[in-house]
């Protein structure tokens, strides 16, 4: 890929007295030309272009140029030499450049511009040298040096463009009416006013000049003021020089191919050049920023930065982590890499797996024939076999490695691999939703399917002619600039010249940029009406909340939670669509009994006592099996039982169960299980937690305590014991 070109551009503006003439209610040609120049310079400034711009004026009252001798090249002024465009140049165009009272030959002005470009580009490298001339062609013109001008333009490679207030095919009915493509497109936008004889002569000279320079497309370099304003209404994107990333593509330990990669797609971000300045002087040096660290005590004792250290929040604790620790933690590789881990069918790489903030185009290294042959063989093999390479990519030894996919991409002009990052396990978000096919209410009719098909066809953004061969993209995202950047540059430019005025409204073309194309909008109206008729929307009235007698007659001054709470499924985060998608739950199973219980008790007409008995049976099974994993499963069941009993006002049911459970634990010597209950503080539901309970907090606390052993002579234990019990203990 070629490096970004640097150009030398001369803006040559006619400021003669005829340029100031205008019809009533219309802008003069000079004002229109200055608007175009302003738009052009704005684009260059905000695009951070390296192009240098000079300004030459002709028709000025004075003369300032190196070619002026006697009466030659008079009333032509070099207003600004070649330099990077800036806000000073914008200020000059808007307020310093004034209309003159003289006229000058535009061919003489072109010669002055050529001389300026020749002298000021000596010893410098420019990919392009260019002259843009703005005039109404009303000044006298002499063709004596026309052939010399054409020869020198060709010899030096200087390109030329004309900007006129009218299209070149506009005349008063006579003369040549050949026109450029641009003029044909925009001629109906201009009033067909009669041109003066001098302007007709000027048009002939311009046609002759441009046609001789380029027989095929010279006339296409003649633009109208209005057309140019439309083209320049959007700020130019920032030019980026492609940075090559050389590396070795490795397959295994024995095959290595020299490659070079370039960023093909990456997210563009606004350059962070905001700074804090003094509000009165607007100078950055008048403001000094200091960061002070203080202890969180009464005296706010200051702490030196060297006495501070980074801390990582780990739960409720802070883990100290110094800069040295951070450096040691970083993943370090030996060097940059682009290693093929293996190959996969392209159909297995789903489109929604693409991630990252860039796309790389990978080519064989330049001027390396062996690398080019090996790389081409790899690309064509991948393409023919319809497979892709799974790649380990690391930009350099300091960067964390990525896993990505490399696709073959073959064009007439070149062939390459396109690299896109793939997700790690933590990057994936797995969501399970119930199928629409299982719900008869969600199955569309044939008429509804047909209507949606018609709507999609009518909104097709690719136009195809009757032959089915010619395509036209009606909506080209690659040609749409970022509206955020456009608005930002518009506001910055306005504030630079009008600091005390409010910001201008958003330009209409920015608002229309992301709208549906008008032809598509008109085309889809009928299908939309059909869809609207087949998919009617009905307003569903809000159901009245059912109130119990307790809600109606309760004491409003009473504090505490309402024992008769409605069932609210959203309060419990673990009860989700995922659980609903698992199918209908009919009983409390052994795999996930806690969630089964939660689902069952929330079903309509559910018998809480019956469902809770199923859960109790599962808990008994877990205690019979013993072992820590069964204990934890039982604890989880008890915890969910307690939560649902409080929500559904079944407090006594749970308390009865827990009292019976304590007796079983004591009888079967399950002290280790009860120890977990004590640690997790799972006790009886108190009257402070739910209104239907009569248990006090003290009683609940006492309930957890194990019974004290009495000092009595116990019968001798059977040392042999049960074999099954012994295995369980082991």
C-alpha cells in the first residue's frame, strides 16, 4: 500500500470588481467562492492533512508577485505562501480578503501560481501539485501564452481545476453547448441568465485549455460553485498513513512465511486534544493542575504520592498491587507472532463470533519471491478447500495474545488473508430462550409471511435492473461519514470565529444522512400498510390488583412486612427464562431440587404442603447418603424452602419442618451437618421476619444451639459397627 500523499495546493481567487456583483437577494460570486475556500480549508484543518496551501489573488488594487515587471502580471497578489492550513488562513478568507477595484487576466494568474509552486517546492517531496482557480470569467483574457501554459503544466505535472458560478453549457442560445458530466448533472439548478461576451470568450478559453490538458476528462475538472459547496459540505476524514506490521506467519516449527499486515478496518476516535484553560485569558499556561492525596481523617493529612500504592478490590478487601507487581503479572512473549494453530471449515466460524476493534489485511512480504509463492499457495488452498486458519496473534511481546481467524481473500489486483479476532470463553454471553415454534400463538399465517416478504423486498437497498445484471447500492455505509465527527467539527469551527455566540443548529444533510433513502421510503408504504392491517395492535387494559381482606382493613400505621405478599417472580434473580426453557417441571427432582421446588410453588393452584413434602423427602435422602456434597445440596434446599415460605406466608410449615429436622439430626448423629446450619445461621423464621410467626429472635438463636450432653453412663458402643456406616464415614 502506498504512503499517504502530500500535496502542494494554490487557491487562486478572482477578487475583481465583477465578482462582487449580485442580483437582488443572491450572494455575490466572491462570497460563494470564499465559502468554498473556507469549506476546503476547514476539511484540511480537521483532517490533520499534511497538504500545504497557498493563496493567490488577482484583480487586487496592488501587485505583489515575483513576475511583476512593467505592465506585466499586474494586480496579482501572492497573499500567502505554501504552508499548512490553519485557523489564521480561515480568518484571512473570511475577514481579510476584500473585493478589489481592478481586473486581471486569469491566465496570468495561472502563470504566477505555477511560478510559486516551482520555487516553493524545490528540495521538497510532494506527490501532487495543484491549482484551484475561482473566477466568473468576466476579466479580459489574452490567449498569447496559452500554448506555453499548457506545455508547462504538462511538463511540471501541475493539475488544474476551475470553479465557476455557472455551468459551462449555460449560454444565451448560441455557441457550443458541449458540457461536462458535472455540468449536465447540475445545470438545471442554475438560472439561465445571459452571459456577457467576455464570459463566453472565457468559457471557450477554459474549454480549450482543459480539453488540451486531458482530452478524455479535462472538462470534468470544471465545477460550479453550488456543486462544490454540496461536495464540501462534509468535513474530510483524517488521513492515516498505513503502518506496516512485519511478522512471520508460522505453521508448526518448520514452515515460516514472511508477511506484512495493515489495518483495514478500525474504529476512528476523536483525538483527545481537549485541555483546561483560564476562562478569561484562554491560555493553558495560566492554569496549573495538581493532584493531592490525603488521608480520610479529621485533619486530611497529606500523603506523598511515593507513599501510595495501587489496590485491587477483591470482595470487601483491598489487595495491594504495586507497579512492580503489575509489570511482573503482564503476559510476555518472546516476540510478535502470527502462528497458525490449525484449520477449520469456514462454515463453523459463525458471524456473531467476530469481535475486536480492527480487521487486518495480511500480505506476503514485499520483494520476497519465496514468501509470495508460499503465501499465494496458502491463500488459494484455503479458498479451494473452503477452510480458514485459526491463528494466535500477538502485536508485540508486551501485548496479550489473541485467538483469531484468517480468511482467504482473492481479488483481481491482489490476494491476502483477512484476520478477525475471535472470543475467549469469558467473552461469550450465553442466553437461552424458549422457541417460538412451541407457542401456537406465535406461528404466523401464510398471509402474514407473504406480507413480511413483500416488505423486505420493497426495502431492498440494492437496486437491480430488468436484466438482473446492473446493481446500484442505494445506501453505502462506507461513504457515510460519522455524524458525531461532522457535528463536532462544525461546532469547533463556529466557536473559533464566534466564541460568544450559541452553537448553530445541526445541518440538514447530517440529519438526512442516516435516514431511509427516499426511493425506499416511497416503495415500502404499501407493504407497510398491509403489515399493519395483518398485525393489528390492541390496547390491553391494566388489570386491577386483587386485594385481600387484610389489605383493605389493615392498620396503615402498622410497621413491618405484609405477611400476605403477592408472588413476584422478578424478585428472585435465579428464577429466569433459562429455567422456563428447560421444560415443564412436574415434581421435585434430585438433580436440581431447589429450583424445581421454586418453580412448582409458583405455579397456579400449587399445593404448597404437597410440594414442600416432596422437597423434605429429597432433603432426607441427602442426609441418608451423607458426605459434604450432599450436605451442601440439602442446605441449599432448606435455604430456598425458608425463602419461599416467607414469601408465600407458609411460615409455620417451615418451622415445623425445621424442628422435626433437628430431632432427626440428633437421633442420627449428624452433628457435622448441624454445624453447617449454625455457621449459615439458618434457623426458625421469627415474627420480626414474617407476621405469621410467633417465634422470637431469642428463641430462634437458642434453637440453633445443640443440646447439652448429660453426665450419665452410656452403654458401651459396638466397635464393629455397620460396614455401610463405616464406608460412609470414610
